[in-house]
């Protein structure tokens, strides 16, 4: 199975897979920052839909932080992989410590990314949750749970790469799940990209600002027709 050249290429291919959502009334593309922001920007542009962020934080296993034992989302949403916690015998105290640490970072990002912008409104809307890839799916599960809690009308998940088992599990929670690459097994998401640099806060903010300008231009065009 071929790898993506970079996140831009993955985003363009994902946008093609999601073409039936183009211009859907009330549609909204939500990136899981920071890596998902690059793909989401391509999807937002191709589908002519507004772009925003869905803030979620992975809860990493203390001695293997790349492995997710769960995830957090705003609104006190916590998703835990109980089987993994049991198999690895992770003490409850360690889980609570990780939750506390990630809540701090979640709050920091929420203040930073929403600065000068209104609250995220998804009630009754079709939301497209985008990430560069998912392994265990905990982070995306938390995002889906948060969107359900906030009253989203339809939830679509779009990712660059995800194992078949995770796609199947997410499909029970979301209305539609699209993964461009769907290997039977996978390790780190970055292994499926030739170029996989870190995405910084400044890049996320720049993409959000550009997308906001693009949406305003589109609205002005529609109104003048």
C-alpha cells in the first residue's frame, strides 16, 4: 500500500472521497489539531465549507505516550480504552494524573484558537471531523462524543489513514467514516507519510484566519448573485 507524500496530498485525496458533502447546507469541517489541520484546510476548500477546530487531547500511556489509552474533549468528555488499561495494568492514579495534565493543555489551546472568535456552534449541522490518521481511535471517539453532546445533526469522520478495525468501530459511533488508506494493521500514523513534520500553533492560527476570510468571500459572492 502506497504512502502519502505529505498531509496536503492526503487532504486532497480525502476531499475527493468526501465530494458528496460539497456545499451541504449547514456543513462544517472541523479539524483535530494540530496534524489534522492541513488535511481539513484542503477538505474545506474543495467542499466549499467553513473550517474550524474540534479540540481533543489524547491521553497517552505514561511510559508509551504515543499509545493512546483514551482522550479528552470539551464538555467534560472523557473516553477511555478499558481493555488497554486492564491489559497494561495502568493504575487509576496515573490515569487521573494524565487527565489533569491534558485538561490544562486543552484549556490553553481553546483560549488560543478561539481568541477573537465566537463559540463553536454545531447544533443541527453536518460536521466533518478530519484528522491525518487514527490508530486506536480514542481521540476521534472523544471528538464524536463531544459533537453528539453539542447537538450535531450528522457526523462524518474523514481521515488519511486508519486500520480497518478502527474504521469499523468508529462507524458505530459516526454516521459515515471515510479513510483514504485502510491497512489491516498500522503503527504510528507518521509511518504512512513520506513527510510528516510537526504542525505548530502559528500554522493552525494562520489556516483558521485564511479559511475565515475565504468563507466571508464565498458568502459575499452568494449574496451578490
